[in-house]
C-alpha cells in the first residue's frame, strides 16, 4: 500500500511518537512524551502511515532565530526518523518535501536542525551553518593568563530562582550571537531547567549557578557532577550543560567557578562556543582539549525573505546564481546588497543553496567556499567583494539541542 504522510490526530499522537522513538532505538517515558507534546504544536507534527500504522515521524518547533543584524522566524526541525523496516522507500524524501511546503505556507523563511547523521540533509538543501565545540578539559594546572583576580560572586540558586534570573541574561546575549533562538518560559521550564532522572546519564542532579557583578546577574551556568572515586582519590567529572555570560569578565568568572569546584578532575561540555574567549584567556589552551564538529544546519525555505532579513557589512552588491533542486522558487539570479531582488544581469558567483547557507550566519566566507570548490567565481574579484559583504563581527553558535 502507498505510504500516507499526514498530521496525526490527538489520539494518534502517542503511537506516532513511539514510532519516532523506535527509529532511534529508544523508548521514552509517558512523562517525556507529555513534555514534547506540550511544546510541539500538533499541526507541526507529521507521521508516515503504512496501512494505518505509524512508521516514521518529523516535526518542527516555531523558533525565532538571531541572524546578523536581526532576527527571523525559523522552523526547528526535529523528531526525524523512519523505522528500520521502512527505510529506502522514499519516506524521508516525502517528509522533507511535505515539511518544507508546510514551513513555507507558515511564512517561515528558514528551517534549521541538528543532524543525527550529517550525510543526510545536504540532499535536501541544508548546509552547515554553525560549528560546535566539545570541551574535554582537565582541571589540574588550569589557570588564566594575566589573571586580574576574582571578580563578582557566584550563588547556587533553586530552579524557581533560575527561572526568574537566567532568561533576562540569556535574552541580552541572544541578540548578539547569530544562531541563538528565543526561549519561551515553557521552553525554560520544560527543557533548559527541567531535570528528569533519565536525563542524568549516571550523573547527579542539575545545579544552577548565577554570577553577580556589581549587583547584577551577568552570567549563569547549568551543570551536573558525575561522582567518581579511584584508589580513594576523587576523580569526578563536571558536565557543563550551559555556560553563558554578557562580557569577557563575566565569562572568565563563570569558568573560574566551574574549574574550581572541589573533587572534580575533568570538565566537559558537549555544546561549547568555538568563538568563546576562554581559549585565549587561559595559560594553556591545549589542556581544554577542544574539538570541533558540525553544529547547526540551515535550509533556505524563502531565500528572498531570508536575504532581506539579514544585514550586510558594505554598500556593495553582488549577483549570485543560486541552484536549488527542491525549492524551485529559490533558484535563479539574485542581486544581494542594499536591495535584494531577482535580476537578469550576468552572475558573478555561482553556488548551490546549501553552500550559501554556510555563509549566511557567518560561520564560513566565500573564500573558504572557493577553497573547498563549493562556489565558482565568474567575475574576477567577486569572491572578495562577497566575503566583505557577508562579513560578521563574530561566528554563529547554537547551544540549543532540539
């Protein structure tokens, strides 16, 4: 029988969710399903049905994404999975086409996601738009270069206190860093500050630390400790879930606190900002054991609206010939600069939509694309002009795992 892709009814949603979980070899508790059910609008959840049985899912969160010079609506794609019994039958391609049409109908110019397998989403026009760091540091011999001494105070606060103190700090930071998304109060309570037992992975409870400088909260950290003793000596690991601050001083003091917690020999963070000043603040950056991976992936759903929403660093303009095999409405020649418009003028650069996604937030530039043979220069000097046009003050970062 043909595969049917549609929104499940409210009564069908639990079974659809179980199919999505099984695609990852997982099974969530009812409490976890209710958490997702609360945060995911039903009309943004799609399931594939084979003879009435759910065999795969995809969904999207309604986000507001920070981009260079502003914010834009974006669909946060999630819950993408197909049962092993139904792979290689075109279901994922059907999901992607249906979902992109749906996102377009909602007037959301961008789709973003974290890729479970990085080889999948380029086929559907997604490009790597932000890098992600992983920190795996030792605490011994950790020291700041030219350390001016401790500043401010750290307070451990309750979850309820964190709900009042942390969001205003995050909102100040969010508007400065491309790749961050707005967080609703429910997002804070259901995801960021929540602490279900099965999220702990052998570690202890979530702790909430607030940094005060001159009487104002200027940074915060969420962390756990996995207790470990060997040969009667402490070997515990500190897992940093999030550490954000409004200034270099606040950044230094948040990390001073985290690296100074007793009985801990190792500090880990799965989502570490690759452009964090910490790497240059410490005496021995090698001991941070920083590794780089792909982070946020981005897909233009409405290229014109996306380009209009962004700011540019010069008054120049460049003509791009953009290929898009799936969203045909994006394809063609675009003049990008003070005004965004389709044009019949001769193109100066030619590239695929997924590669344009890689420069949109500022993670890469056009010279970098050229070195990877991802863009073709059709007019001498166009690479440099485009690089200057799309230049940003800092690389993007997305700590939101969705």
